[in-house]
């Protein structure tokens, strides 16, 4: 089972993903993609850490997500990845300009083969005004392409607004 949960900032998408993971009753590994590069991000990370159940496993992986998912994969297991847009940002800011394409393709190829229940959380960035800066426009374009590709292979896609999920796709 592959689920994609999209939503804006503070839409409730992470809380929804955590509830879904917890409600399975399975062992959960939380894969965090954020990097604490400044104090504000460190505070965000701490906020998320405090909300998670203490018995969940934590794996921090800002770049090589597909490889990490393969290492963690096992039957009767939930892997919750939060969040893909931070992961994409890490790739786009890398000195290796080909890294984003390579790692995105690896992720899209690996996901359908995994045995674990996968829950992916990502920010929907394409609903607002087109950004002014080149890197910002490139990010919105790449996030949109990633979400479309993931939506095609996911069993379930949800969009979260004000804490309420809207189901966009549900193939059981």
C-alpha cells in the first residue's frame, strides 16, 4: 500500500499521516528528510519529534531516500516519509545538478516494489501565485512533476485542508 498525502503548510497533513500510521497497529519507522540548517528549522523538527509516539523508530535521510526505503523495507511495517518537498529541496540545492533526476527516478522505481505500507507526506506548492525567482519556479515545477508521478503509482492520494482529508484516489 502506497499513500500520498498532500496539503499546504499547517494543513494537518503530517498529523493525518501519523494517525494513519498509528491506526495500522504495525511497527512504524518515521523517515525525516529535514535538515536543521537554522534555529527555526530546528524548532520545527523538535515540534514534530514531540508529537510522535515514543515507540516509533526514527531514520533521518535528507538525500538518498530510495536507498533508505529499501534498507527499511519489510512485511507488516509502516514507513512514514515526512516530507518529500524538503527532500526535493535538499536535492535541488545539491552541488550535483543531476542528483535530483537520479534520486527521483530511483524513488519512483523503488516504491512499487516495497513490501512495507508507505505513507508519503508532501507540500502542495502549485496552488498559489507563480513564484518570481527562477529557483522557486523550478522547485514548484519539479514538485508538481513529482506529485503527478507519485499520484499515478500510489494506491491512495489525499489532499488535506484545515485538518480535513479529501480523497483524490482510492484503489484498495
